[in-house]
């Protein structure tokens, strides 16, 4: 029997429900991060959702969307290092520092030699001070900077210190400019690639703006793991649910602690757990915590002087919802590979 997608008809009121997990979306060109989030939230009929860092409408790529209990751990992704691929169009500056803006300056482009690219790579790798662009969501006196920019106003902005961990630069071909450079950059949170591109253009002496931008990786999630909105739309609802990674994938890089039933119940109620020397492992600013009866992710904590101190906890209802959803998926026996793109691991509620 052929399965058909389950998309509510236009104007149909949908019944929201608790959905828990992380959807790795390949954000399409032209949509804001919030628009992409709302579409995915609607397709999953989720009652609570949030994204983990804004991508401009011009940008595509990895946009982790958190649903339900996963929203409690989204800050970890907001703080994570990220990798982008961008094309810089040389010779023109625009109002927005990208291809969506109006051209405000045109200058001749010098010869772009391997030696110049090598020097630029060295100059823009490491700690940098960036002036945030006017077309950004940062706020000044309670208003987003882009609100001032749209009125033609420019306000003073403080420089932000960011780190470029790795930068690769190479000549590229693009019909929109006399010369172009492709960059792949791994950077700290808060880095504006538009500003980086503009600063590189100024260092060359010809000006530049972004012609394209794609996020390749954020906090361990990669573009190869992502699913597109058209693919989600073509799926049945159970197949969409099978694309969700568990909430604990947000903290999977950290050490884990497993509690017996008694300690798990007390931990979930917010109580610190005193352990034997080394029982919870070494002191750590963040650990992922699991119960055993039943096997379930309970939340995050930190370990100090053999005390396990709760940080972000799932509620007992959320734990029950997640376990019930796992049982329903097992009963449906939907192969995960039939729903999710290559690279997305099947949800697991154990560690």
C-alpha cells in the first residue's frame, strides 16, 4: 500500500501535541529561521518549539530545531562553534553586506594571487574584533539594529570579540562579480560572516559582499544529517517523527551519569545527590544524567566535590511522553532509513 503525506489542508485547525526531540533542518534559501521553524512545527503538530541560532534568509544549511523537552538544552547549541561556507563577491559593497542589499560602492578588483590569499588567511585567523552589521537582530535601546537600518539610520555599535579557529580561502567563479573568493570558516558563537566578508574586501582594497552563505556544521550536527522541508512534507507523520533525534543528542558530547531508581526519582525532583568518592566521575561543569528503571534521559547536572547537582531537568510527564513515543515507533516498525536522510541516527532513549 502506498503511503501518502499527512499535510493538514489550508485553513484546517490542527490539534497540537507534545513532541520531544531535535529536528536537523536544512534551512532553505529565502525563509527566515522562524518561518522555517513554524513550518516544521506545523508539520509535526508540535505544541512547543524553538530554533538554536538565527540564519539569515540568504543563508541555507544546518538549523537544529528543538521540540518540547529539547528546548531546555538549546543554549548549548547557541553557544556552540559553527562552520560556514560562503562566496565573497569582490568589487562591490552593499547596504546589507550581502546580495540582498543595494550596491553602495563599486571599486576595481586587484589581482587575487595565492600569496594574497595566504596573507589574508593568516590575518583573519584567530581572535578578531567585529563591529556588528546594522542589518542584524542585535538590540540597541530596545530596538533591533535592522529597524534603525531600514529607516536609513546608523547607530554606534560596540565591537564584539570572536574567534576564527580555521579559515580556508580559494578563488571561485561567479558571474555576478569580476572576481570571487570561496571561504570555509570555523568560528565561535556570535561571528558575523557578512562582516568577515566585508572586512576581507576592505583588506583587499576593493570591497566585498556575500553572494551565498551555507552553514555546514554546528555543535557536532552536520549538513549531511539534515532533512529538507519538501522531504518532510512528503512524509507521513510517523516518518517525520522518526527524523527526530532525542533531546540528549544536544548534550551527547558530555560525560554521562546513570542513577538507580531511588536516586533518579530524587534527582528528578531537583535534589542534589551525594555520592561516594568518584561515583559521579570527576568534577564537571555539565554531565548528562540517565535513569535505569526505566532506561530514560533525565536531564543535565554538574558534578562538584562528589555531589551531583541538577541543572536542567525533564519533567516526569516529559519522560513518560518520550518513552511512550519510543514504544509507539517500535510497534509501527517504521525503518528509520525510510524517513530520515543519511547520517541521522535512530532516536535512542538510552546512552
